[in-house]
C-alpha cells in the first residue's frame, strides 16, 4: 500500500499531467483559455480574482521554498529552524487565507450570476473541490504542525520534502510519506489529484503567456485617403495654401 500510494499514484498523476497537456494543446488549442466571463459581471471579479491569484502566488512560492530547498541550505545562510517556521506560518496563513477568500468570492459569483454559471463545466466544479481541499488541508497542516503541536512538532522538511525531491529525481522513498502525519498525506494525495485534473480544466491558462506579443510586427495606422471609396466625401472647408 505504501508503494502504491507514494510511488505508483504520484507517477500516474504526473504522467496524466504531462500527457494531458500535450493532448490538450494539440487537439483543443481554441479551448486553451480561462473562458473569461468578465463581460457578464466584473464587480465581484475585481475583488475575488486579485485575492485568489496573489494568494496562490504566495502559496506556490512557499511550496517551492519548503519542498525544493533543502534545510541544510537555509541553515547555511543563517536561517535557523525557528526563524524559518515563524516565517512559514505567517506567510503561509496569509497567502492561504487570501487564496481561500478569493476563491470563495469567485465560486459565489459563478453560482449566482446566471451567464457565468451556465459557462461552468462539470470539470470546473470538480477542480474547485480539489483546489479548495488542497488549500484548506495546507492551512490546517501549517496550524496543526506549528501552533497546536501535539506530541512534538513534525518537521516536514526532513520527511515530506525529502520524499518530494526524491520523487522528482525518480528515486522516491515511500517510507518517508508513510511516517508523515495524516494531514500531510491527505494534502499530498489531493494535490496529486488536482495535478491529474489540471489539463482538462481551465487551469491550463497558467501555462499561457503572450510571448508572441514581444515579436509580432507593429500595427501601422494610416490616415484615410479622400480619394478612396465609392463616394466622394462631402465638401468642407478648403485648405488655405
């Protein structure tokens, strides 16, 4: 069971993530979009969208630091464990709260605005469930692991983070995740489920960037020539020579 949960399932989700994006790009380029609904309603969107996106940027940044940067590196630059966890708790909770509130506003908008609700697909609804669970579980792990410590604080940088780096290097150690608290295990499984769903939802827009805008030719504007067209223009003031 340990090998199935922490080796087979993660790699299946990773393969679905990669192959799904390739398939989506090749066969559904016109669907590679957020399906913007700003024309239908923009008051709640102006509030919820920045909260959600800036919050998610903080969440992703925190995961990059916590999972990809070894503890020995932060120790080497003078950031001890207490300082690191203090910053992680404050920054993580703020970012998670912003993302959660922004997502709640966007879901409320999607549910109460008729045209927006009509444009919501089944996969969007499933994605919102997985994304919301991932955020809530991540915030709970931050609180339970660093504030309401029971039986000693769990240092995920010596367990979950090591397993994750091994997973990316195709050398995972499932025992590290098997020994992690249940909250971290659920958070990881939900997150991998979200990655498996990613290519089939509006989340594909994360990998869209207007790179072509930088190299596209200039748009040339020319004044209208009075001699063009089927009708002569009305006579106006004569130009003074």
